[in-house]
């Protein structure tokens, strides 16, 4: 990572977005009786292990999950719970774990063919809207998929499942309150985007807009990039040689203190440098399968 990436991310923290209204399901503490919590994510010290509990709240039948391919569900689950996510028991099974942190939904899938996917669960009306936009050649009555730039796959499932609502950068853009970005993930802060490196940004915009994504306008500094949202997913495309692949970006506060806590819990990370100097509060983490998470210091 070099200077341009962080200049970009500082800008994009005010422009990339998507989400439903904030809320959540009730989670059960495995080591204690059920606990009703008042914060969106309350931190409970159970036998010296930090546990994140989710309060009861609203749910939505139109949801998008970032689905990650994993080799070992238990090790991946341990990694993400240390980063502030909590397991949704009723949405998980032996091959598939769904995690929630108030800001995003992540699925850990040991049977997935692609490294990263967005998986949409949609009501009849919205499912049909996306279907009409894509006009897929291959489809089932309740399922089809589309491939986006950088080989990102988005799956569309006609489903009656309900997932917790999320509150991330979309809320900030709707209110204009940039100083009070929702920090529902107690470790990482606020989900900002799934960032992808892609050479042909204009082509990416055209493809993505077919699904109704809106963009903040094509940017040219520090390089060509764009941030896009459809109300469920947050994507950004970057034409740069500074980094490659995809990463999940979170904007947070007091990241240096949180990094020390994560290190104590066995999480390795790379501090990011700018001009030969360590950039305070900015870290790159890799999960056990090489999926990247970027902790960006907001203020």
C-alpha cells in the first residue's frame, strides 16, 4: 500500500455507501443464559474471552452478505469473532456460518467455489427487478447470478429469509452527519466498501449501473476510481498498481489501541507506511484464507 490508496480511502469514506436501517437479531451467549443487551453490540467478558452479543432489533428480507470461501470454518469463525462479528445461529450450519456486526453481514462458506461473493436474499418484487435488469441466460425460478468486474460474483436468491438490518456509510450520506459515523462494530467501526482493483473503471461503471447502482462520479485523483451502491451492497473500483485483488474496508477510530488488543488476541497485521513513516491507525489484516480487511483511521 502506498500514499495514493490512503488518499483515496480518505475521500471515499465520504462517498461510498449502501445499507438498510440499522438493527439486529438476538444472539445467545453459549456460556451463559440469554442476555438482553442495550447496545447494538455489547461486549461481555466471559471467562476472560470477549464475546459480542447482539440486541434484538429489526430485520429485512432484502439483504446482501459478503460471502467468503474458507478452508477451516472454526479457525475463520474464531478470527472474525475477535474482530467484532457475532454468529447468527439460525442462519448457520456445518458448512456455512453467517456473522453480523451491526454494520455488515459476512458468510463463511467452506463449500464456495469463488473466493469472494456478494449473496443477495430478495423478496419477489426486488428479485424480479434485478432479473429484468440482467436478463440472465442461465437461471432457475429462484436463483441466478452475475459476474462483475474483477470476477466478483453476485448471487441473487428469491428468499423469505430475514437477516438483521445494517447501518453503515449509507446512513452518513443520507444524514450528512460525517462526524457521527455509526461505529457498530466495536473493533473495526463502520463498514465502508468492498474495494476492487480494476483497470477499466468506465466499463465497471457501465456494468454495475445496469443493476441500478449509483456512483459518486468518476474520480481521477490520485488515480481513476469510483464508489458505487445499490442500497444493499457497497463497491468501489480502483485503477491502480498500488494494490491488487479485493479487500473489505472499515473506517474506525482509535485504531492503534484496538490493534494492540487484537495483537494480544493473536491477530497478526501489517502497519501501513506513508513516506517512510508509519501511518497511525492504518492496518491490513488477512484472515486464515488470505481475504484482506483494511482498518482505516477515520479521524
